C-alpha cells in the first residue's frame, strides 16, 4: 500500500466522520417528531403551584422556571414571577 493511498483513505474517513457529525442533529430533528413521543415535558402549560399551596385569602407570588431543550442541552429558564 502506498503512502498516497493510505492518506487518501484517512482523508476519506475523516471527511465521512465530519459529515456524519454535521448531519446528526439534522437527522435527529427530523426523526424525533415522527416517533410521536408526547410526554409531560412537552405539555403546553407550566405548573406554578400545587392545589394545597393555593389559598383564597392569601396572594401567592412565585417564580416560574421551565426546562427548555435547546439542541443537545436542557436548561432551566426563568419566565418571570406570578
């Protein structure tokens, strides 16, 4: 095996690995909604307080924090106070 053929094989493998790494998030974004895994995390509402924590005669103030999925990471984001 010549040095040129070896380097061509290494370059081809590195290019394929780079392309696969670049296309993985796109493939995950296309396939994930098709699986239809609806969970409590994807619900359109946010639980602020439990029913036992609420009283009619006392105002309640709390901070609303939700988990936001951004690509690969999930972070807690403060939406504000209610």
